[in-house]
């Protein structure tokens, strides 16, 4: 009967260990190189939304996502029945597929800030911004929402989802072509905004911000006369912010800092704190979204980054 030589067995063991070590090291660096932001878990205690759904996680990154530098494992198609026109409501269908062509069904998505999907749509001038939450059309990876553009031009569409399997945020992109001539883009530095009788203020902010630096925005919301405004919950908080750069390379989706707990503690003074950080210089338009008496109101600010 043949027997393994002790020296050969030892060599085989060493080779096996070396191969496994290389594989684990390679896997470690491959995971670190993934472009998508890891899903930040919200709860030290279980968070249950009003409809009974469990809040798995939140995308609480403050940084700007430059999508010209990132590639996510998702393919997104944007479809409309008719050519969209300013002022005319349209039904938009998003089709979400994995990079391998498999439909991404709603039961495969985690709840993030009370929704399974966040879609941001903005026109070329950064004046007409929409934040919507499409509804699933079965299990075929198709989701629909109603969209009424105010202006003409090529609207950029950004879709945020977090698959349950990976618990990591991924972004899909697309465009909606609205008939007509696009409005010109204009910026005028401001940290206050008055919309529909409501004043938005993000506090003391440097004249010019710097890239790669965290800035705190202390958002206060009052009437034009300075009276308090009763902010209603929207997506699990009293307010949200989204920033776009002039080139529309990507966005920063900001939620109140210190998770749900600190956001609740800030509700008393009708103030909300956010963190903002961008990698590229240039102009940025920041939208603050709140809900008052059942209607959504969007304030906006223009900031320049060195």
C-alpha cells in the first residue's frame, strides 16, 4: 500500500495555506474597492415604521458621490409612453436589472428612510428638482412614478437602492428628455431661501468651502415673519437635503446627523443638523426638503467650493 511521504504532506499543507491566504487577502481588498457605500445600520433598538415595516438601514454618508468615477452593479432603463413636455404629467417606468441582467424585485430591497427606493430627478439648470418613490409593477424589476417637469431639457435621474442580500447602497442613473430649450444655469451664493412663505436658513457657512472637508449645516425653518413652523415627518425625519454639482456628475443625499435619535432631540427647536463634504471644486446647489400641512416644500442654497 502506498503511503504519503511526511515531507510531501508538509509541502502540500504549506501550499494550501499560502493559496488560502492569497485568496482571503485578495477578497479583502476587492471588497474594500467596491464603489458603493455600505449601508449604515440605524438601530441599536428595532425601528418599526408606521406601516409596520422594519427599518433595516440608512445611507447616512455626507459625502458627494461622483458617478463619473464609480461603477455600480446595476443597469437602469427609463421609459415613457409619450414625449414629455413642460407642465404635462407623465408616467415614468424605471427598469432595474443586475449587471448580469436579472430583474431586481421589490422584496429584494431593504427599507432605507422608510422607503425601498429613492429617486432624484433634476433639470439641466438645477431649478426643477423632484424626489420621488416609485411603486413596483410586479416582480419584473419595473417601477413607476408620475412626473410633471416644469422646464425643458435633459433631466438627470438618480436612483438609490440597498439590496437586502448585500446591504450595500447602489446607484442607477438615466435621463428623461423633455421637449424644448433648456434653461441656463445660474448660481448666486446664498444660505437663505424663501419658498411659499417659508424661510430656510443653513446658518453660518464660509464664503467658499473647501474640498474634502466636513461642514455642518444647521437648518432652521420659520415663516417669513420668523414664527415657528410645524414640521411633519417625511421619510422618518423632519427634513432632508440633496446637493447637486454644476456638471451633474452626481449628488450628496444628506440625512439628519446622529441618526433618528438626535434628529428627534433637535425637533424641539425646529432645527436639523446635516454634514456636507464634496471632492470636487465648483458650484453646488443644495435642496432642503420638508413637509408642512401635508405638502412638500423645497428650499435651496448655492454654495461655491474651492
